[in-house]
């Protein structure tokens, strides 16, 4: 854990990282009420709070704006689903196990 100041820390976790697209998200709004946007939006298991900032290698910083199905909360390992422009792009990403940085606020 690396502290940025008194109230903010970056935690590195291992997560299963997948991808989704408008094809898998027909309701047009995220769990936080935003409209999903490629390059910004990720869905995550409830291991990671809504609004958290996450750094995904080769993809950059994203915001947890959506939730994955509750079945993904049962495992010990967090899951992150990156919102992408197309189904083809999401399928090409596949399933990856990555070291992800999560910004936690109010940890100290």
C-alpha cells in the first residue's frame, strides 16, 4: 500500500479483468446512474467500491461506475469488466489476470 496523503492510498490487487460492450449492456445506464463510456467506465465486483479509480495496465485509469452480477462477489478474487466500444473489441480482450491499482479514499 502506498499513501498519497492522509486520506488516499493506492492498493495493488490481482484481479480477473474482462470486457463488455453496448451489446451486453442494453439498459444504457450504469449502477451509479452514468452513461457508460469507453476509456472511463468499468464494472466491478463489490470487492471494489463504486466511484473508485482503478489503473489497468495497457488501458490506463478508469472509474468503477457499474456492477457485475452478484455471482462474481462470491469469489475471493475481485473482478473488473472494462466497457469497450464494440463486442469484437471486448472479445479480443478476453479474460486476463492482472495486477491492478485501486485508489482508496479515507484509509488513514
